[in-house]
């Protein structure tokens, strides 16, 4: 899922996002409640109409943002109070209020409010936050039924937490697995921990989540993450990486991530990726993209963003195909043998 | 002609520029000689291929930019020496070298090097610069024939100057009218002088230019300028205004220029201009554009740029139609009765 934090996938028209092959987009409840606000989005006929996206929209509850972006966030059992990072105004989020917001937006997939901790954190704090997230899930489910009257086309996902504590991960996953939700997410990973730790935590979480419901890993991932996390049972991803990296001139290719501003691309009068069917690769050369980035031209940001999203969509299509053909591991090995992660192709 | 200074119409894909109805785009020799440089553009197969624009390209000679952007510009009879505004490197332009550059780019319409003065300037300096521009035109024509061998698909335009001196304007226009060029431009206007002065200078220039050749007013104009300058015989325009204003949130509408960031647009759940068929007006509401600009989102810059270019292209189409129907003045009056220039709609 491409990330459209402020009701736009940065730099792209919704038709271009759709053309990348993306099926769902993510928007952020935290950002949208502050600007333009629920009332305005309701007036506009909902988030889909407002932003011109005809496919499904998943909205994050804001749990992650309120703890990373907002000033003076304070958690109580009731919810979290904080100050807007835009104008400093005092705000509040509760498990119930974020359901109201997301129903108001007309989200297709709503996320529960969870208590997200910065790392490193003590085991006791992680236990508290994980337990609180569980209680907030119960309240979210109740609020969902109360507010939607059982007739909503929006569905609710729960979020398993647990920090980097194996037993808390298991307990939390089991709790979410039992909840009356349409899908199960794993949160609080890819927050700076080493990749093997993330893999270990996934292995303590995913096996306890029902296979019949979608399993969503929040905030992940890179091209290499997709293979390793699908291998561990993940179905859905969201991440700012493809579009954020793109705006910094980092493009995904089958050989790895490249830095288009680097002088080695200056005279490459061929597409960045000959095998790619995105607008950057079909309409322009690497030399032109290099020029656009060197000259600080917005078209470069657009083309790179569309390219990286298309790269991930094609990768996910390849992953699905390899699973259906019963050759996932071979395909993962082929990818890994060629793909070089950050920096390796930047010289 | 939309302006693509650095081989890109800022924020837009060439297909979007084409969709606005624009037929020719302008690129800047000064910028392109510095970055990415002639050699690279030649390697790429010319400017059209490099930037993915399939229509005609007009390149400015760089005369205007070298006097406005470059550091330490010094004019001699030979040409102008200056330092790059990017890296401070010493550079030179002569009437012959800018023909070589433009032929190398593969420009469809090439402009002569002219000597552009900042205003205010003394009559003596204006006389000198205008005379020099005339001598440089002769050298440009000779260089064009020498370098292209008479077989080029590129054509050359001359530029009439003369500052705000009526008699110099007439002399210069007569000189360009006699030259062996495919079209005639009027330069050195819209540089800060009042609109009636520009109109007066046009009236001292255009009547002396041949009607059988296109007459091009450089660096103009606004929606209101197009009517008044076509009335004085101008056929071709270029200006950064539509795209630059767009990036500042100023959109053209039949009622005048509006500031989309203004609070009055926050809750307007209708297109900025109901009569417009651009992507901004067909796919989105004014409220959404307002949100994009408030949130500093690039999609806003794109949509506003496409909208303003479309507005001008539709305006030029209306102008042509009114001329063909023999009712130009009535159409101009209708436009002027409704259109409010800068600021009037910004409250």
C-alpha cells in the first residue's frame, strides 16, 4: 500500500498511483484529523471523493504518529492527549474517537488505536503498552459496533504489539487473533531494530494469527523485506520508503537501489531499468532523470516515485505468482542473489 | 509557449503539457549550456528526445538570462563573457556560439543573441545595445547559413529591441523586418514598465514587422496581456507566469486570478473553474487544491500548473476563433469586463 499521509500519495496523481498496480492506499488519521479535519472530509463526501482515489483506503489510527510527531503526548487509560504539530492546539484521541474519525472518512479498513512505544523501552513499559493496546482493541471493537450499527462497509483491524519481547509478542498476537476483527496487523516493528530481530519477532507473532484473515505488517518495507516477510506469512504492507527514497533520488532496480544523482548515471542514455514499464523507464532515460534531480526539478520526484511504486507492485506480483507456482523459495533466492540493498550501487 | 527552462516544464510530464493544448515549448540555451551541456544533449539525440517533447521547441538565445542571472557579465563587440550562476566557471556566448548550441540542441526555432539591458538605462546605452543587437543579428544570420549549410530544419528569428525609446523601437523593428529570418521577435518589454508604456512600444514595433512572418513577444504574458498584445499584432508568446504563479497558488479563472491558499476556498467542494477541462478542474475540487497547497503537497503545484497552461491555451483558442469570426474586439471586451487581474480575488 503506497502511503498518502495527507490524502495524496506524494507527487502523484491518483491515476498514476493506480497505474503502478497499487490496489489499496493508506492515509493517516492523525494528519487528516488535524488538516483538513473530519468535518471538511465529510462535507466533501468522504476521503475517496476528496482525494480522487477510487480503490480501497486503509487509514492508520494515528497511534504511531501521535507518539512520533505530536508534542507532549500523554497516555492515560482513556486515551492520549497531545498537541498538534501544526499549530500546537490541544487534541485528544481515544479508541472510540479514532473509530468515529475513520468511519467519518469512509475508510475501507480502519485500524484500532494502539499504544506505540519508542525504543529502547523497558520490559515493564512494553508490557503496559501491550496490555493497554489489547484493552483499547476491545473498546475499538465495541465502538465499531456501536457507531456503525453493524451496517458499515468499513472493516476493523486489530494490531498485535509486544516490542522485542518474544513472549509478549505471542500473547498479543493470540489476543488479536481472538478479537472480532476482519484482519490482524503486526505493529511496532521496523523501528530501528536489526533485521534478524524483526524476523524473530514476526515468527513469534504471525503463526498465532488466523490464516483466514489478512495479516498486515505495518510500516514495512523495502524490496528485500517483502520477500522475507511474505516468507513469514505477511499479506499486506505499507511503507513510506518507496516514495520517500524516490524523492531523495534512490531508485529500486533488479540489481539493487541506485542513486540517480550519482555521476555514473549522467551519460546513461537508456532507461534506469530496461525491464520496467513505468513512465520513468518507458518515456525517459537515466541521463534525463539524473539531469532532473541535479536541477532540482519536480518531474524527477514524480518519475522516481512512480518507478519505485511500480517496482514494488511488480515484485509483489512476482511473489504471488511464485507462491501459486509452488516455487516461492527459488524466486526469493533469485531476487536476493541479484538485489543489492542501500548504497551498494551508489558509487 | 510554456517555458521549460531546464528541459522540463516545471512539475509537468510532457504528455500533460501537450494535453493543455500547448503546441510549442520554450527551453533556455543559457541554462542548458551550463547543465547538462551541449555534448550530453547531442549524445541523447537532441533536446526533443532528451526531454520527451514531440512538438516544436523554441530556444531562447540566452541573451536575457546572461544579463539577469549570470555573474560578472561583460559585453564586448565579440559577445558576452560571464560566470556560471551554478559553479562560477567562466563562459562565453557569441552570436555564432549560440547558433551552434541551438543547432546542436535541434531547436525548431532559434533566437539570435541580443544585448539586453536592465532598466532604467540611459538613451545612449540603449542605442548602443540596440545597434549591437542589430550587428549580432547579421552575424547570427551568417552563422546560421555557415553552420547549417542551408539544410537545417531549424529556423532563425531576429529580435527587435529599443528599450522604451519610440524611435529606437522603430529603427530596430525595421532592421529585423529586413533580415533573412523566419520570424521576428520583440524583446526587452514586460521588464517592469507600466502596461501603457509596453503597449506604446509595441505600437512602435509591430507595424514595421512583416505580417507574413510570425511576430513573437518575448516574456509576455498574463491572461490580460494576451488580448491586448494580439490586438497589436502579436502571434506568439512565452512566459513563466502561468507556471510560476501556479506554484505560488495563483490560478487563472474567467473571473480573474485567485489565491487557492486563501481560506475562502477551504470549503468549496466544486471545481476551481466549472468551465475548465483540465485535470485540476475535472478530477478535484477547490477544497482539495486548497488542502494540497496548505499541506505543501507537490500534487497541488502540478494541478495548478496544468490548469493555468490550459487556461491560456483555451484563451488563445478563443482569441483565434474571435478573429476568424470577425468579432475580436467584442470578445476582448467581454473578457476584460469579467477578468480581474492580480489580487482582486484574493481577499
